[in-house]
C-alpha cells in the first residue's frame, strides 16, 4: 500500500508516530519484525529517510539502522532536563553517552558536555 502512494508522489521523508499500536496488533513478534523490516527496506530502496517512533523497548532497535532515545531526568536541585542517547547508528563511530539537549520553538540542539 505504501508503494502505491509514496513512490508516485516522490516521497523523500516519512515519520511514523507511533509504531507501537502496530506491534500490539500483530499476534506474533516474528510477524511484526518481518513487517517492520520489509517497510524499512522499502524506504531504503526508494531513498526515503524515515523516523519511526516507538514507545517502548521492542524489536525496533534490532531492525533499524539507528536508535535514538530521549528522556527527562531530574537534577539534584529538582529541575528537569532533557537528554538524548544514540545507542546505535550504522556505519558510525561515536561515544555512547547521554547528551544534554534543548528543544525549543527554534528546533532541536545537542549541547556539548562542559
């Protein structure tokens, strides 16, 4: 179905927010994994950049080329901060660590550790 819509439109980017209901609707984990893998392969074959959002720690991390986690954490003074972890990024070499981030009306920025 995606092929019939996205290819004629010349789609370059897609965001799936969230894929979690699909994982719950499929009765077997291997069926979900296969379906997700085939969808990601379709995107790759057609040069479509995809962001797939998951609300858990499921099979997605094993099928996707990159895994980015976001979290809020409470500092000692009770203030909440946002952090990002890149735990997987195919064909890159980077330090795996939680990085402070800022999300504002101007966009998303990763702050370096000081």
